[in-house]
């Protein structure tokens, strides 16, 4: 059974279910590793989209988790005692309902002590919601903080109790996109592609998303309205952009949707000078699938091998972590590598500092007071911008070819000047 105390004020529906299961299956409980005080175990649940249209976010999961398990093989120290670590990873299949289901299973069946999740609000939000209702500490990343926080009906005055998040926000991506577009010389007419999902609704929100700051910076945004994810026809959007004379296209799309849009744009004679899309253009596998039409596309950049950060777990630089992935898999580095690794950096730091690992309130206090440097930058929940959220740096750049291979080059870093620029922005047409 869990290391959490059953007599604590945190005794809830989860505890009742666990006790009922224990009464029914006592022999199995007796064989459980945690029954032996000499070898206590910390269970960590992990959820990400291994399959489905968001699978690019989890492309490096197997490699990263193998590295983390190697680091944790000797256990984690807490108050003079060594705790074995068990990581149980589940595939959300890029489906919010599935993400909620596997998170519930991790909490109620596997009895994890901490749950972590990553990769868009389709994964982070349902996992965090399950953790909140079942009173299990949860740490998430790889999702702009507004879709995570407000998408879960978060109240800035109250926040959440059990769920914490680190990543950048819409204000950061807007700022870095404006920096990139301002350096391009393209006309200030923008076409917006925002799907009817948590990300798209947040990015296109008239108050919290792109419209207001773009207007304030002198840009004209043409937004044809929300489209359904996995649509196969972008003719209406392309026609609207052509009619408005848009030289820049932006938005937040899953890879299959962008591939359809970009192919149809060529067929219908729409040739913007700058295309800057969140989510879809993050991964080398997607860019490679576009062939020559992948060159020159632009995106936000969360993490690269050139970021000036090191791992608190291994001492590796960002470059060493990325090169290790490339050497082991034969694949180019991908941005989520750093953030997946950082999730477990934070977990390890929390476990080591927790006053009483049998008390979830003590684990939460350790999360709240986190102040550390990771492979993706500083994580410190005391700094906001709202309760339960802390931000990491963001820059922007372009997919450029070098020696026949695509590389994501940082071209603009006004918001994080400590991250080096690797090249100059080039127009598509």
C-alpha cells in the first residue's frame, strides 16, 4: 500500500478505495515491496502521448526514461534513508480522455506517490485534474501556462492545491514571435490558424491570446475562426489570407493539420514570407516529412543543445544530453528531451527535501519551495506568474539546412539574451 499515512487529514476517496482493495487482496499486499521498511519505494507515475498525432512530443521518451532510471538505480536519499524509485509510464494516445483514464489508474491502482505529465493541454490538464481530485502531488510541463491554468478553470487568487507546472506562457511566445517578425521586414498582415482545442482557443482568445497584443504592435490579424482538428480542407482559410494580403501566417496546429494546410497553400498559390507555427513545427521528423518545403519555417524554441544549462542529476550540459540521444538513436535532437529530463530533476529534488515522505502535505510543501537550476533553466514556484506556475525561457528561430540536414537555428533571443543566436532569419519568398 502507499507510504501515505491513512490517519492523516488527507484520508479521502482515494484512501478508502486503497483500503478496500487491501482488505480484498491482503496476500498481494504482503508481497508488495513497500511492506518492508528496509526497502521503501517511491512510485512515480508518468503520462505522455507515445502514439497518435502528438507522438512527436514523446519521441524521446524511451531514451530519456532509460537514462533517468539509470540515475535512480541507486535510489534517492531522504532523511538518511535510501528510497528505491519505480517509474510507471503510460501512453495517453494523444487523447484527453485516455490521459485521464491512465492517470486515474496510476493513482488508484498503481498508488503512485507523485505523478508527472507532459506535452500539450490534451495530456497535462486531464492528468492534473485527476491528481487534484485524488489529492496526489503532480508536476507537469510542455504546455503554455495559460491553457494549463485557465483551461482547468484556475482562479489566480486561489490556484490549485496538488498540481504544479513549469513552462513558458502566451505572453512569452507572443513576444518572441513579434521579435522574429519585426526582424523579417514582412508586411504587418497576419493570418491566424487556431484549432478548436485547448491550445487553439487560448492562442486565439481575444483577451488572453494573440489578437490584442498583435493589434497593439500594429499588426492586422485575419482570423477565419476555429477549425476542427484533423480537418482536411483549409481552402477557406487560404482564401481569406490571400484576400487580406497576409505575408505572415501564425497559429498553433498539430502536425497533420499543418501538413495539409501547407500542401494546399502551395496548390492554391498562397506564398507567405514568414510562417511561424507553434506545436507542429517543433520536431525534426515533421520538418523532414515536408521535404524542401520544410526549409525556412519558423517556430518558438524552448530548448536546444546550445542552451547554457546543465542537469542537476547528471551534471550533463544541454549539448551532452542532446548528443547522447542522437548517438543512441541515430535521430536528431528534439526539444522535449530537455523538459522530460527536467521533470525528473524536479522530482528528485522534491523527494530529497521532503520532511516526511509519508505525508503528501510535506511533499507539496517541498514542491512549493522548489528553487533550483535544471537543464531547461530555473524552476522556482515562488516567482509566479500565478500560484502553481513557474516560467522557463523562450526564444524563436528557423529551420535551416546545413550539409543537407535540417537544423533548428535560434535567430531571435530578445527575451532571453543568455541563449545564443545561431544564425539570421531568411524569408520564405
